[in-house]
C-alpha cells in the first residue's frame, strides 16, 4: 500500500481499508453505537455544543463538557457504561501504522452530518505524545486542514475519502488541524449523508 508524507510527521495512506472492510467496520460501529450512543460534547466553560456527535471504543474515551472540560474517561458520559471494545481491524490499523510498541487505548468516533465541521485544534489531552494519532475516515469525503504548532502557522488542505488513513506523529503530533467541510453525497458507504472519522490514540505512557 502506497503512503505519502504530507508534512514531516504526517503520513497519508489513501485507501488503507477496502470497501468490504469498510462495510464490515460500519456494521461493527452500528452495534457499538447501540451500546454506547452518540452524544453531543460541549465546549469547556462556554457550554457551546460541538456540531459533531461522538462516541468511543476501547479502554478510554475522549469526552468534553462545560463543567469538566476535555478529558479521557473509562465510561460513557450518559449511560455510565464502559466503552465497547475496539474491533480487530482497528487493532490492525494501529499495529500497521503507528509504529508504537504498545496498543491504542482509545478510539474516538466522530460522526459528521453534512453541515458539521471541526474547528482547528490540537490533540493534546493525552498524558503522552510519544505515540502518533492514527485516523481512519468512512463515508462522505471531507476537507482536512493541517498547519503547525501555532494556530497562525500556514496550513495546507487535503481531501480525505472513505477508507483513507492518516498518521499524525513526530513533529506534527501537536500540529493544529480540523475539518473545514464534508462533501455530502460523495460516498455510498453509509445509508445517509455524513462522515465518520475514527482516531486511535495512546493516552497513557506504557
Ligand atoms: C476528522 N480528525 O478527521 C478529525 N486528529 O474528522 C482529527 O481531529 C485528527 O484526523 C488527530 C490526528 C488525526 C486526525
Ligand atoms: Fe484531532
């Protein structure tokens, strides 16, 4: 499988997961969402809702609310239940692309409806930045923007399609990035318009 270094530390793996694999994974995610329903996180302090709905897989999950802010926790914020396990294909994704000797602990599942976006942010709620973040996109294409460690650094954009993976580590581990827009109707994977992005992370130092 070919991969492309977009920036130092950012590697793009177009078509990492084939269509059959994507369909199986979507079925796994459907079952996971029945056990751990999508929730709408809110911003620390302001309480403004995200336009993206989320859930998690694995030992730890990323959550955010007005009162307690961004954090990882072992249970769903609404049901109090542990997060569902990660499907084997995500363990394979991590093993093949992270180059990290210990397993991923968290898989954040972001669901974008056609109007959802994700503002420029850094992934920096983990206790360790030694491991890269590995992401996989499913469903409609989206415009992903990536810059540098400072919010004002110049950015470049890339269109992520269903099945594409991205590894985000080394000097890019703390780069600002976000999703400017989703392109509705560009994939037939999901029954409705929208996009799913999975991000796998190591949260604690092994
Ligand atoms: C998204 N992705 O693609 C949002 N973060 O919907 C991320 O925020 C992200 O793709 C860290 C590393 C890779 C990512
Ligand atoms: Fe991110």
